[in-house]
C-alpha cells in the first residue's frame, strides 16, 4: 500500500493548517502589484514537504512552538525566492503546471519579487531574534547557490565524476532538507549535538530524494517530469555518469557528442536513455539511493519512539517512492 501525505501529516495536521494561515499573512504587503503576485504564488504551493520535515523534526526532538512556525515560514520564503529566481535563470515559463512569475510579469519584476521574499524571510527571523535558525538557513542558501554554479560550470565540460556529482546534489538539494531538519530540532530546544544529527539525517534524505529525481529522467516511472529533460539541459546525473564510466572510449565520445550537439532531438535523447538502461545505470542509481535511505533510517533509529518519529520515517519512505 502506497503512503499518502495526508496520513503522514496526521500528528502535525493542526500545526500545518495554522502554518498555512501564518505563512499567508507573512506574505501580505501594501503594494498592490506585489500582493497580487504573492497571492498567485501561495495558490500554487506544492506538497509542502519542507514544512512537514520542520514540524516533524521539532516534534521528534522536543516541543513544537512559535519558533518552529517562524522557522518553517523562513524556509518557505527563502525556498520560494530561490524558485522564482531559478525560473528567471532557466528562462522557464512554467512551474508545477502553472505559468511562472517571470512568464506573467517579466524578468525584472520576478527578480524583485524573489528579492522581496528573501528579505521578508530574513527580516522575520531578525525581528524575533531567531539567530540560530537564520544561521542554519543562510548556510543552506550559500550551499544551494554554490551547487547551482558548480553544476553550470561542469555542464559546459560534461566531465563530472561521481564525487563531483554527489557534492553538487549535496549542496543543491540536500542542504535545504538538512536545514529543515536542523531548524525543526533547534526550534524545539534540542542540544547542538541533536541538531547536528538531524542535519545529517536531512542531508541523507536529500541525497536519496535527488537520486530519485534523476531516475525520473529515464522513464523509470511512467509519471514524473518530462522524459529526458536533464539530458536536454545537459545535466549529468548519476545513472548517466555510471553508464559513461563503464563504456569504451569510442562509445563515451559518441554519447557525449549527442548530449553536446543533439540534445534537442527526441530520437537522439532516446538513444542516450537506452544506452544508460543497457549499461545498468538505473540499477546502480537505485542501489546508491537505497544506501542513503538506509543510513537515514539508521540515524533516526537512535531517537525515542513517538508519532512524530514514525511519520518522519514514513516521509523518508514517501520521498523515494513518490511518482512526481
């Protein structure tokens, strides 16, 4: 039986509902255009997995309190800002099936909206002297920016090793989930050692989460993002890196040439997908994802039993079983 987010959410459902209202009010503004855009952004929110990690981590480590709500708002504001900026950088017209902010209001406004969200989050933390939460969050923003730039730099050369790939996804994806778990723990009054443990736990989950995302690119699941989108964008993912490492020099040159020069041709992209499947790239990535998943569960096993811990374990399971 597949896990449902609604069931996983049950120990924190009232907090998540309350958070929904506080988050909406934190985005209110007196500027009419900005308010209109904020309403549009709030309407298109995703699964809200990040706030779930924060509230469940707080519950598993101590007590959910006002500081937990502010930490969740801080992360959501900063994360939303990064998505708005990402869409400008990628020149993307859609986000989760809706028009992106830059598609509707142009790049200049989208960049300013991203800046507003970012500073709103920082101001919220400073206003309440949540310095520890702010420190955890700003470190994640730094990591995410570095990871994104490293990926861009490497996309030009298409020479990513496994080691570099893991460093990119640790910074780009895992750092945010790590900061959610650390913020949850810190807000609940946990010791620095427990906060660090939860940060490591979140990082392991984030690594597994990103590898799962990589697998969608090869049609490993029928649903998910469009097939071959990473290949079209010249992103080197784990299944592809492994397949190239196992191929002959000639085969490697042929595949890299397709990615460099023909990634806009669906037939050629399909060739790369078939090459990765035939080379055992998917099995290798699944094995790697399973290892990160296992380490995350092992780390959490040391925490006392509670409904929050049970839901956290289920949320980890959900991230690697999801279809989108």
